C-alpha cells in the first residue's frame, strides 16, 4: 500500500509541476506574457550588442593603427631632421 501511495503522490507532484511550468509559459497569463517580453528583450539586446561590439572593435583597431602611424611619422621626422651643417653645404 505504501508503494502505491508514494507513486500516486509523485504522479500528482509531477502534474502540479507541469501545470505550473505550463502556466508560466502560457501566453495568456500575466507571468507568461512577462516571460515572453523579457526573453524577447534579452534576445534583441544580445543581437544589438554583437553588432555594436563588432563596430567598436573595428573602431579601436583603426584608432590604434592611426596612433602607431602617427608615432612612426613623428619618429621619422625626428631622425631625418636636417642639421645646420647639411643645410649650409646644400646652399653653398
């Protein structure tokens, strides 16, 4: 008898759990609507985040490249700066 009661109780608990899950997922219940809206919002934000992340990554690469190019250009300007002796020889 105890085994039959135990299995019957477990069956009722499963039914209650399934009903609770189904009521949450139901589009007609307020909790189900909130769940659908929040999941849609999270999916939309995740999609936009991936797109903006790509754009931000490209912008950072461009900015870093321009900074290195500027550093290289400044170093070449300092190394190739004409001295006073070479300008006097070129003029005369």
